[in-house]
């Protein structure tokens, strides 16, 4: 018995030595760390690094120094993760957007590269007392940036604006230039920069370039063409190219991450962004290799250094402050040269100020070469966290301003017929007749396959029995639609989570709008969705109509539409407005619109564009709460339609969270429809790294806005 306990004790003796146990521990961290820290609004990239700090030799010593040595397993996986990050950076660069604005991109790339280095070098050399090589490498680190805030501009639908395209082009140039500096520094770390060095470097890089840009593309094109059906082989081939390119780069006398970056550029045109191969590359990288690298970064961080005097904190403060200032100055110069607006300058600054993947790669190479100290590594981790937060704040505000400034430049156009597909979420006909009638009223009869009805059932032991029983309900629903001469697609599906079932089906059917019954009398939302509105909105990015329809449409006398400020700037504004237009036209009712003047003008122009002569009345409101200040009586026969918004969208504000409960309480007897416009992200080529997502940071923006609102209300009182 003693031997048994002794065996158990040895197995868990710190640092851990059993490779299976160590691998299990890291996998659990990769699984749980982002989930737990996301609730604290901490980005996953920082969460994984913090986890590495905790388990590393400088933390609780769960994993010792030996595994981080050059022949250790952790070192191998971390190296592949580092190569993976640089490969993905090259693979996802949009060369077409770069060519479109190449002159301005070249200018911004030059400015965002030369300004941080020119000003950063003396700061590091004279201020932080670093040597020449360390100062140059740290200053070049200021020049890099990662497009962490790109999902925000994609969500706002401004990815095609010049400021965004210029920022992307500048990323290509500045990161490439910094990698060249890194190549020179790493190659000369153990020697002098004499003539022989340059001859060897240039000749070896020439041979490397010939192999990578001439031979590798031809081999890859032949391989992908001849073995088109061997999907697994495609991924192995790509992984082989990454490692081979890294090896060739080292043989050429430069750093291996440059080889991985070049491999990404070479395969850029051969791997479509929406292909199955791209999906496999992203999935395996995000699931295994990149998290291993981030954890390994944390394992070399020594938090204790930050508490040993003020010098470490001073270094972190200087690095962070100057990294932000240098990017702001580059954006300001760009604005002055090309006479851009302040919003465009802020967009460029917001997109270029975040430091993440490339910064980590450069700083870790410098630390491994013993060029940079642990204080610089620690300061860089703090720099990454703060710059990502600043980037998200600035881009969020600038995106809103840019949309507001250009709101009159573009007219609304009706959504294409092939994109119009309505998904009705219900389990039975009884009690949902009005919901089904609404779906018919707002549907274009000329659209092929316009409506699908989905019944989501719990995935348990009774699932098959429920599926068979639901067929009778589906037949009743189909007959109801046939009375309106509409052919519907009735689906019964199972899912562990009912909200997820609706979200999944809406994606599979490419639906643009989801409608469901939210009647308090039926309480069907809990029966269909299984939880509240928020959960469905979290998992379903489609436009959602929550309907409380207890009376027939024959009783309706007016439609009251309430829109928040900037509702017309949402991507899906025309999509749901088209449905309201059809409802107004079919019922021949007066439409009373409570909205800001610009929003109403967009609605009026859209009705004119669609050649719809509706009886409209406008009630101007600046804020949503102004609705209650209007001298306007709401009758029980009025249908209230409220356009809400999801947190983080351009029209969202804390006022909406307070306004909706007031409306539901004040007009409890009225039928109501609450619309949540779609927040689907399109053409988001830079948001595939889970580890550098800005989502958690944007949640923090919302939290701060809420706090500010509450503090403001205290002073008003």
C-alpha cells in the first residue's frame, strides 16, 4: 500500500515529469483558460499567456525548465506554433486590396515603420540604457502591429473604406520590413556586419527566394491538382512546406519565422480563404500549435521582476506609452499628407496600434538569442494587453463616427431576392397562427423557397419519438401556409441546446431573418429556445423578430415603428425594413415612425425607391426616452414595432436596455415585435485567430459605457 501511495506521490512531484500528464495539463489549460477568463473580459491571447506564467518554472513550477530547453517537447510545439502564426500572417494578407491603394499603402507602411524606429531607438538607447542591437530590435518591435480590431470594422461593414484598406496594406509592408531587420540582427548576433557577411546574406537570400517563389508554387500547384481528393495529404503538404521553408531560412542565415512568413505569401493564392484546407489549417493551428506557443511565452515571464524595484515597471510603462504614441503620430502624418478626416485617421490608428502575434514572435526571438532581457519580455506582455484595449476603444468609436459622417452618401437598396429567406421557429400550429400569418405578410411571394419552419427538439432518449410526433404538427403548419399559396420547407431537428439548434439551422438554410413567438401568455420562448432572449442573440447573429401577437391582424389600426439613433447605419437595416414595408403595404395601415430626422429620411427615401405609397407620419425623437415625452396616444389596436440592437453594434447604447422594459410594461396590452438587426461579420479575413480576437475587449467597452451611464445618472439626480 505504501508503494502505491509512493508511486502516486512521485507521479505528481513538482515539476511534473510524466509526458502524458504534462500534455493533459496543457490541453486542459487550452480548453478551460479562454472559457474562464472570457467571463472576466480578458482576451484569450492574454489568458493563455497568464496560464503559462502560473504553471511555468517562474510560477508554481508545474512544468520545469528542462521541457523548455532546445530538445524539450514543449519547445518543439511552441516553435511550430510560432511558425504557424507567421505562416497565417502571410497566408491571410489580401493582396488585391493592397494593389488597389498601393500608393497610400506604401506611404503609410513607410510611416508606421520609420516613425516608431526613428523615435524609438533613442528612447531605448538613451532612456532605457539598452545596447545598440537591443535598442534597434525593441524599436522595430514598436513598428509591428496586428489587426486585432479588424472584426470591429468588419461588423460595421466598412472594410472596403480606403482607411481600412490602407491599414491592411501598411501591415504587409511594415511587418515585412521589421522581419528583414530581425534577419540582419539575428544573423549578426555572433559576428560583425562586414562585407563578407552581406555577400553571404544576399546570396543565400537570393537562393532562398528562388526556391520559395519559383519552385515551391509550381510544386504546390501540381500537388494540389494531382491529389485533389486527398484532403488529408493537402494539410500534411502545407505543414511540410512551413517547416521546410523555416529550415531554408535558417540555412540562408535568417530567422526561421521569416521562412514561415514567406511560405504564407507563396501559398496565398493557392489556398482559398473559404476552402476546406484553409479551415483545417486554422482549426489545428488555433486548437493546438498557437496555444502551445502562447503558453510557452508565459512560462518565460518572471512576474517577480515587476515587484523588484521600479525599473521593471518603468520599462513596461515606457514601452507601452511610446508604442501607442508612435502609431498615433504615423496616423496623424498620414492624415496631413492625404487630407483625410479625423475619423479616417482614428480608423488607421485603431487598426495599427494593437501589438500581438508578430510582436510576440520578434520579442521571443530576441530573448532566445539573449539580445533582450526578461524585463523587456515582461514589458511587452503588458504592452500587448494595453494596446489591444486601446485599439478596440479607438476603432469602435471611429467606426461609428465614420458611418455617421457618410450616412448620406449611400442610398439604401432592396435586398436581393436570393438572399431573402425567412426562418420561423415553432413547434406547433396551435397558438402560433398569428406568427405564421405575419411570416406570410412580410414575405415576397416571388421568392423561390421563401419560408422554412423549424421545430427544434431536445436531443435525449425521447428524441426519435418526438421527431415522429412533430410530423403531425409540421403537416398542420404546412396546410396553414398552403391557404396562402406559399410552399414552405418544414424541418424537425434535434440539438442539445435549443438556441443553438435555431442558430445552426438558420446558417444551414442561409436565412436572413428568424422570427419566433415571444408571447407572455404562451411563454413559448422558453419552450422553443430553452432560455432567454440574450442567449439566442449570442448564438444567432441573424436578424431576429421576437413577436408578441395575441390579436388578429384584422384588429390593427396603425403600425408604430420606434427606431434608436443610428439604426439606419446597421448593415441589415434594409433587410428588416423591407419586411416592415411589406407588412404596411399588405395591411394598408398608417405607419407612424418615431426616429431621428436622418433615420426617417432614409426610410422615406427607401419607400420612394420601392415605389410604395404609404401613409407615413414622423415623430422626431433625439433619444429613445423622448418617445414618452411625445403628446401621442397609443391605442390598444396599435402594433408596436421596436428596433433594438445588440451590444457592440453601431446603434447600441445603454438607453436601449432601459427603454425596452419600459415599453413592455407601459403597453402590456398591445401586440409587439422587437427586432434585433443582424450582426453577421462578413469578409473577416483577419479574425480567424481565436487567440487575438477583440471580442472580449469590446465587451469591456460596453461595461465601461454602462458604468459611465450609471455615474452620470447619479449626478443628474
